[in-house]
C-alpha cells in the first residue's frame, strides 16, 4: 500500500462514522457503513497480528469494533446510543492512522 491508500483506508471509515449519526440516511447507507467498518477492522486485525506476531491491544480493540459493526449479526441500538459509539470509533481510526503515520513516517 502506498501512503495515500493507507490514509484513505483509515479516513474513509472515520469520516463516514462522523457523518452517519448527524444526517438521516436511508437504511442502505448504514448497512454499507457496517460492511466498510467490518472489512477495515478485519484487515487491521490481520495486519496487526502479522506484524506483531501475536495479539496486541490494537487487535483486541478492532475485534470489538468488528463485532459491534458486524453486518451479518447486527447489533441494533438507538440513534442516541450510536452517536457516541460512532464518534469514539472514528477517533480510534484517526488515532491509529496518526500512530501508523508516526511509525512509517508517512
């Protein structure tokens, strides 16, 4: 992956998670959001496991995110509950991006 694709890999879910609770979208958008967050979380878990040769705190955090946003067995919560969860998840994605940028000097 090049520098721009790594940035987009973390920024797209982060931005979608921020705007999701603020604007009323059709239900299909939220399903797409769940799919995007689940797939990116799975890739992050895999890469983290591969690089660190084991489970670390990033793997565990993104495993919880993967379970929470899983589109196959969805967890239904009210809009008021999703608001802080989405913002926190977006913050986790952004924090991980800045941590990776620092490590890789992107």
